[in-house]
């Protein structure tokens, strides 16, 4: 009977079954508790994050209100950037909690948090059965505590759901790949694989299919390395594509006919290919950006990547080779793509987490590897990266460093320093426990107490609070001039007219019967002159400061009333 891993000795009664061959029920309960603490804290407290998140949420809200579940609209315009899948999932969440919560952003974020939690549990279950319980739990722990994963769990977007679909498909693929030719495999694995690819395509287009295809291509190129693993005979090529197209084609045919091909033109041509070649929407970045960004996206585990060279002699291990096939080709594609956002590589992190888990487990069994010195260095890098991240966040969003940040920074650094000291005494648990404790201390405080009060996130709420005192605007469209952020549209239930000129603002004011409107300071003089020529006088009602963090500028907002001259 295998001995329980020493590096998790203190957790053995909770996560290891009696026969020590699988993760116990209490182990999965512990992962669920961790997920609830990490992913659900701050869901309701953090304001809507412009711009993508409120666009998804508002489009879902309008879908439920209209009862049209085939087309996607944001405000008054069709939204053709992403397929329908995430809107259906968020619509289900809104249906469950009721229309009284349609303006609560947490209702739309909940599917993302649940998707990440399910991904972590699936990671533990699959990997534990394919390798060992220790590696399974550790891989799930690493993935579930990675910074970018916790971030996407708090956002009402597509990426958390895509992570679930890609992880499930790839883990089924791994099971098929590991099954020798002389063994039969349950048909459930290829069925789930193709169904997951179809669901992922409905959520975010071809990204999941690309990752699967590049993995398969890499394995085919190196098939002589594993002559007894003819996985292509078991992957369900005869019926799998049929399942995929049964899931994806009906809606794509419907939306193509309903929009006259506009959806495909916008989503594929103006969104997907523009991001690949032009850096559409966000600008481009040099190759290598995603690799450097691991210091943030893969915190607190990125310094442990210095141990990965320990696997260089194990490339004949089919699990390691599969993970590399999953990770490297797609990573190269993301590095060569012009547009680079931090969450793009998130579907590849399960492979990286599994590789790191195998590496750390190998360190436990090979005492000749000088782990303490390397880990001491990694902990120092971890402290420095966390300090730098805290400093940058303070510089971007705070006028002065809050006490909460100072306390959080000191606490995390203390945990890591203690972990380093323990490690130097050759207690292997510190390799895992110290980063996990750092994450456990940082994330709940970060999402519940640090992010919500950031001044830059409050601008839309400030505007609504300022206008709520003037009852002549109740149940009327609020006109804004110079501020078009989607969060304001979502929070005001879509009753927003974002004028782009003084002429349009005046027309909207007259049409809405609400003579109070909001404009930025840069438009005040020109609007005053224009309104005066049209027979209206502008009266300043209120003024307050706000921040448009997408444009990285702070401005004065004026609440004005247009009064017709006698």
C-alpha cells in the first residue's frame, strides 16, 4: 500500500481515502470550501467592471426581458462579438433568482464562479484517477488558486465557462490517450469530449477547438514515441463531429439567417481576425508578453516553475508529453497573436498546473534534488512580485496607500518568510502550504475589501446617485454627454441615452421629458453655448469628480438642467 505523501501529511485524514487510492469525500468538500471562500467573496461587492462585463450582463438582461433567446442585443444595437452560449447560462441564473435581481451584477457573475469551482473539482477527480490522489489534489489546488482564475471567477464573461469546457474536453482526451490499445474505453469519454468542444464553441467560438486540434496534431506528429497509444481509433471520429455540429450548427444557422450574415462578418472578421492581426480594441504587444505575465496570472505558483526542468528526463511519460502538447503549441499561437490579454492563456493553465504538481511530487521522492535552496529563491521572488503588484495597484487606483493593503502585504510576506524558514529545515510541506496560505490570506481580503471601494470603479454609481435626488427623471431615460460606459447602462436598467454631440443631447432631452442630464467638464462650455442658441439655458445642479479608468483619465461630471427660455 502506498504511503501518504509527506508533503501533505497534516491533511491526510481529510483528503485521502482509507485505501489511499483516491481522494476522499472530505477532500472534495475541502476544495468546495476553498472555492466558496476564493470565488464567491466579493461577487456582490465589486461594482460592474467596464467594459466587457456589463455588456454581457446587460445583453443577458435584455434577452430575458424580451424573451428572444436567439439574438443578442446590447442597449439598442445588436451585439455580434461572441456566440450565444454564455448568455443562455447567465439567463438561467437570472431566471432562477428572479427579475427583482436583474440589476444585481452578482447574478450574472455566479455562473463564472460555479464554472471555476466545477473545473477545480473535475481536475482533482480526473488527475487523481490517472496519476495519484496527491497529484490530483495538488494540481487542482494550483489551478484553483492561480490569480487569473480567481479573477475570471468574479467576472460575468465567457472565460470561466470556456475554462470548464476546455479542461473537461482535454482531460477526456488525456484519458483516451493513456488507454493502451488492448484495453477498451467507455464511450462516455469521447462523447463528453465532443460535447464539451461544442459547448465551448457556443461560448467563445473556435478557441477550444484550436487547443484540442493543436494538441492532437502534436500527438500525431510524435505518435512513434508512443506506438501503443493509437488514440485516434478511440476518439470517436465517426460520431464525434456529428455531436459537435448538432450542438453548434442550429443556432449558427439561425443567427446567420436572422442577421443576413452580419453576425459571422462581425464576430469572425471584425472581432476574431482583427484581434489576431490588428490588436483590435486593446492594442498589440510583443511576443513573450504572456510568458512574462505568468508572474501575475500564475501567482502564487509562478516562482515554483523553476523546478520544471526536473521533468526533462521524463518526456517519455505520456502524461507529461500530453501536457506539453496541450500547453506549448497553443501558447506559441497566443504569443504570436497581435492582441494579448491576460486571460487568453487561462485554458492552458490546467496543463501547466498538472506539470507543476507532478514536479513537486517528484521532488518529494528524490531527496537528491536540492529543493530547499531553489524554493527559498522562489519564495523571495514571490514576495517581491506580490509587493510590486500591491504597489502598482496602489499607484493606479489610490491617492494614498490604504491600511488594508499594508496589513495584507505584511501578512502575505510574513507567511512566505515563515515558509522559507520552515523549508530550510527540510520540511517539504512548506513548498505547498506557504503559497496556499499566501493565497488564502490575500484573495478574500483582496476581492471583498480592497477592490470594491476603489474610487475609479464608482463613477457610474456616483452618476446614478447624483441623479436619483431629482424625481423629474424617474422612469425616464437619463441623457449623458461625454460618458458612455456600459456599467451606467446596466445599472440604470438600460434607460440611458449616450449622446455624442450637443445637438443629439438636446434632442434626447426633449424626447425623454427629463430635462436633467449629465455631461463631462470638457463639454460644458460648448453645450452651454449651443443650448443658448436653441433657446435653452443650462443650470448647474451638482458637480462631482469621477474616473474613466478605460481612458485613464479623471474628470469633473456636471449634473445640469436644461430650462427653456421664456
